[in-house]
């Protein structure tokens, strides 16, 4: 790959992170996230996606790759799309952020090439032919406001808080005060993953349901006694991340298998990747390449093992 492309990968990822700082996982809609780059194309990735192939093998590739789905994946998709189009300026990547469920529904309806989901696919989705391609792993951090003293919980305590069985912080070692339970809206991939991992699906007693990760972060930061959940890479200094079952919300804990709340970032296709058109195959080849993997790490996600 040309040096100018390599130098831009981290810059692209950082730009995408800023653009997505108010994004989330299950929002209602968004405009296409990418525009074509103007730099000269570098050699294409091979099928093995590790070394460059002669440019002639992909010289005739032109067209559009369409993605839609999880808004928790916005930072990743923006960064990958922009860096991909630096290499393949004749291929346009469009991404809409409509929520995980809506993205997979659009995929199975045949209206897009790739459905983005921040959760594992459900049996009803795979029964329709959707195939789960995990491209990264994201942790879900449980967050509390900066003044909260109860910053270590067990999974059982956390489940009881979200089911409304524990309602005061004094019950879990904190100061006396009501617990304000914040969560995502129904249909959010983050909410679905959180509730399934914690085994509290359809049993949560939310004080407020918000439609973006940024909204949850801001609400918890500004509301004494509140608790919420967001993507691990979105945690900042305005809140505290809870230690769960003795494990910190960190990449190290997730890779070690110690942190309970982690989820895949899926780019689903109808049928295997090998059955897709050349444009989509090239997209997945790029993701698996050294440069694609560098983008994934640069936006704060974990490479699947």
C-alpha cells in the first residue's frame, strides 16, 4: 500500500471517532457516512488479505457497497469506509445507521449488501440466510456518575438493579440514595446485547430509555445516583466504569474471558462472503488485511480471536 494511505489510517480513524462522538447503537436514522476519497488508488489486497496484488486484478472494480445497521458501529464503519476508499477510489461505500435489527431486516429484504449488527444474529435472521461475519469485538461498560461510591458490583447485583429489585445504592455498598436506571431504547443492539448477556431481557425497569450512546453517557454524567451502559470505547472522564465480578471493563479482561459484558460487531451477508460479488469480497479482504486490522485497533475495538 502506498505510504500516503498508511499515514492516513490513524488520522482517518481519529476523524471518524470525532464524527461519531455523539453517535450510538440503535438510533433511528442517519445520512450516508462516507464520501469518495480523491487520492490515487493503491494496489488491491489479495484474497488472503495480507499482501498487495497487481493493480490489474481490481482495476475494473467500480460501483457501490451499501451497509446499514448498528449505530454503535458508526466510528468503525466511518473509519473503514474512508480508508478503504483511499485504496479503491472507484468504489463508493455508503453506510446508514438505522439500528441492528433494522440493518439485518434490510439485508434479508435484499435492499443492502451488508447488515451491521452489534449483537449476534438471532435464529430467525440466520433462518432467512443471513451469515454472521464478526469483524471486531466491543465491550459494554456499566457506568455511574463521578460521585458514586459503589463502583464494584456482581452480575447478580447488576441484574437486580436493572430489574428494579435493588433500588437504593446502600444495598450494594454505596451511600444512601435512589438508583436511577438508565438504558437504551427498545431495538438497540447495545440494549439487546446487555440484556441477553445479563439475562434480564424484557425484565428491566428503566427510569429512562435513550436513543443514543452519547445520550446515555451525558445523562449518567449529569444525574446523581444514575447507572447506565455504553460501548467500552465511549467511556470518558465524565463517568466511572463499574468493576463487574472483580474484572475491570478493559480489553485485557475481555480477551482473558473475565469480563462478562462483551459483544461482537457483525457485518452480516446473505450467504458466505465467498458467495458475494467482487465488490463485497474486496471489502472483506480489506478488513482482514494488515491495514484494515490497524483501523479496527485505532478506533478502540478488539480484534476477534
